[in-house]
C-alpha cells in the first residue's frame, strides 16, 4: 500500500525567528536528510527530539504534524500497529487545528496501516474519508493519490476490474491537475495490473 509521505513543511528563517524555531528548523532538515537516506532509526530519534520540544512549548498542531511524520517512519519500517496508534493520537489535534492537508495525509496512512493489519473494509472507509476531505479542499493531486490508493486496495483484494476503474479515475484527475509525477505513477500501477492479469 502506498502511504502518503508528505513531511511537515519547514518554516522559513527570518529576523523574527526565535532560537527554538531555528533549532526546530535545523532538526527538521536533519530528520528529512535521514529519511532521504532511509535511515529510519536516526530520523525517528530526531523527530522524537522535535516532538519533545513542541510538547514543552505546548505546540499542539506542531506536535500532531510531527506525530504524522513519525507514523510515516513506522509505515516505512512496516511497524503497522505503531503507525496506527501514532496516527490515532495525531488525528484529533489535526482536526481541532483544522489542518486539513495533514489530516488527509494521516487518513491515507491510517488506511494503509489498517489494510496491512488485515482490516481492508476499515481501510476502504478511511480512504473514502480522506477522499471526501481532498475533494472539499479541491486538492486534485491529493484526490488522485487517494483514488489510486483505493485502486491498489482493490487490486490487492484480487478485484482487478474495480481496481482498473479507480486507477483510470485517478489518471483522469491527475491529468486534469497536470501532475506529471502522479500520471506516471498511476500509469505504472495500471501497467503492473495488466501484467499481473496475464
């Protein structure tokens, strides 16, 4: 299952930046660098440090976004239950903060974890929830990603006809959004689906 791996944005440095914000920015850059190298243990340690800083100053939305990032590491490590627990901690705060982008990312990742833990019906419901949110936000690229994930879910269930319908819908949305990256990823998935049917 392809999880939604967008990492929290790093605030730009300015004259008004506090030493704490500068430290957090430096730590985020370091964490991203470790993620890029697939050094999950090192990235996780840095994110835990960021989380502690945010909890210390009472930054609830920041804490929730960091938990979202930590869950991405757990997903990459196939620690499905840890990912799910972390995301379930983050979601209420993301909703209170009305951080819809991070909420949609979290829902996609919850669905990926649910599927891997054997609950494909719950995963489908969660993907549908993420999809509704992406559509409300008019986020076409996010919509294409989520529709593609639903297609992959059906493919993994052996329902290739339904998978194809969703993947073609995702392709249409990604084309409309002019996202070359998503168009390429969806075409690749469709190609793999055709090969698996032979």
